[in-house]
C-alpha cells in the first residue's frame, strides 16, 4: 500500500527496539500512531520522540479483552486504522526437557495469541478501509528450528502459519498481509529473555551468543519493513542470516541443521 500522511498505524511492542523504530519511521511519513506496550516508561519515551499525532496505550497483548478494549479506544480516538503491526514478543531459552508447560504457555500467550488477538480485534475496522495492511512479526526461527529454542521456534512457526493462511483468506479484499522474519536485530528481546530453565553456564553461553549475533540496528529493520509494506511484500526477510537460512531450508529441508551449524561457526 502507499503510505500517506494521515494513515493511522497501530504498533504493539512500541516501547523499544523494532516497534519504536517503526513508530519513528512511520511518523516521519506523516502517519497518526496508536502505540502499545506493557512497559509504560518505554512507551512514553517513544511517544516523546514523535511530533505527529500519537496515542499511547499500556497493554498486555496476552489479554484478549484488553486488546479488544485497545481496539475500541483507538477507533474512538482516531476514527480508523490503516496499518496494524503486531510486533510485541518475548523470548525463552531452554530445551523441551528444561522448560515447563507454564513457561511455554506464557511465551505463546504473547508471541502467538498476542498476534491473534490483535488481528481479531482490528480486522473489522481494517476491512472498512479502501486499502489496509497487516504486518505480523515472526522470526528467522519461524523459518527453521534450532536446539534450545523449541518454544520460541514453535511460537514463531505458528505466527508464520497463521499469517500465511490469513493472507490467502483476505486475498480478495483490500487488505494486504505481510509476515516478517527478522534475523540478528539489536533489540532487548534477547537481553530480556527468560533463561531460568537453563544452567548458569548455559545462560551465560546463550546471552553471549545473542550479544554477538544481534548487530543490525532496529532502524534498519524498520526501514526494510516499511518498504515491504509499500510494495505489499507477503514475506519480509531481514538480515543475511534470514536469507541464508531460508534458502538452506528450502534447498534441503532434511539437512539444513548442518548448514546452521556451519553458519554459526562462521559468524564473527
């Protein structure tokens, strides 16, 4: 879709990282913003950087009723929604044996159900617009699986499946749908990840790995996503690792784990 001044964009997880960068990017194009995050301080910091019309909403996307109330408030304040970006997410480290059912449920409530809640709450108003766009954030871990990330991979594979189905269902409407697969973006998601199911040594190794590979500025990721919206891209890959792993998985679905191991050793 052609992003124009006056478009209303809803962004969850807007208190930091990619969400904040998307807010600043869309604001520079004259969009009206409805920003949501569970972190009220981060949310207000983002809003303070924006000169266009902006509303802030403290929100837990895992709460279905709260998301519906959020949608109602946005429509009352701004009258419409043109762009919905379901960006909020969390991370959880640990093997299937290590992580508990409750931990997996916590992650799915945010990463997957948060996306579902957002789509269901805003779809009716999006369908009223002559042109609209839904963007759901998956991950490179929604393209391939890695040991120690079973819950996170499962949630991001679920987002991918949900989004690709939604795109097909809305194909005859004015709503375009994009699934985003970011690679190593320098955000707080890995720094704030829950690793408590792992041993202390495993936690240190995991955090050190993420600090090493998460290098792309979120502003660069946001620019790629916005350009993807403008060209109605169904799948938006971000970072060289996303392209490499996507190609490896397509080329050899059975043997791609060996490519992942090789790529990990080659990373700086």
